[in-house]
C-alpha cells in the first residue's frame, strides 16, 4: 500500500541537464549502447529535462536527498513485514517515493521505461545489482552496496534490482523524472542474456491519491 506524504518544502529548485550512455542485450531487451538507446547520467546527479524538448529541468538526486533526510522516520514504514511504499510527492516533472525494505525484501530485475531516476538510501543498507549489455550479447552484472546517505542515479532503460540482504530494515527514496509511465521486468537467461518477462503500464498517481498498487521501486 502507498500513502501520500506530500512535503513541498523538501523539494529543491531544478538545475541543468546531463545525460550519457545506455543499456541491455538479449531478446526483448532495450538496445545496446551506440544504437540510439539513451541511458546513464554522469556527474553528481540525475538531471533530466521535464520532457523531450522542454527547457524545464529537474535534479532528481537533489530531490531524493532532500526527502531522504526525514524518510527513515516515516511511520508507515516502521515494523513492516513486506516491502511497502509511500508517495512523497508528485508533480508534472517527477514523482518521489519512500520504500521500506524489511530484511530479505527485494524486487526482480526491472527498468523504468523512459524515466530517469535517483535512489538514496535513507537508513539501512541495500544491494543493487545492475545488468549492462556488451556488443557480444553477454550482459555485464555489477553489484553495488548502497549504505545510508549513498545513492545511485540512472537514465532511461536502466536495468537493476534492489534487495535488503542484511538483518536490519532499510528505507530508500526513489525519484523518477519524467513520472513513471511503464516498467519492464526481466530475467537473466543462460550466457547472460537478458529476457524481458513483461511490461506494465504504470497508472498515474495524483497528489491526493492515498494508495498505489504498482510497485515504484
Ligand atoms: Fe528500480
């Protein structure tokens, strides 16, 4: 269940745009780098245009870091037995979620469609597994330990999973821009080939929505 938790004061001002290269290989997977795929932001944060051709820009990492200051104390994410999420804010430029991870909590490999994102761990420790393509139809798998105060930023079609492999709960803040519209889910096939299992349309959330069934991880 997701609960609206709008805190406009925590939203910093937008800044400039930085983007670079992109992702995966295998049937049904997004195209590899150099074939028109957008992708991973470089620099200190994920800064994206509000929409193609728009001059309005937003710093996803700065927003996520602002919310992460207090996200660990969100009441609805205390003592949870399964992953839960709380809507922090939604605008026409981005949406922000806090996600609670009990020990053992995880999500399968997925992307965020055309959205870029920033993930900041507010408390606990998460493990991110990333899958990136090569030109030889073999995926490169990376594992990243993300502790409280640390972050990961990504561009469109970035494929990863997240898990809480520790004994303590964790809370993370996820900010996506433009707002999530689709998410695809993958499994890793033999020889490192990434296979798309399904794609979901993400229903839009409004500022006064109290719940969302869709997992925004
Ligand atoms: Fe994700």
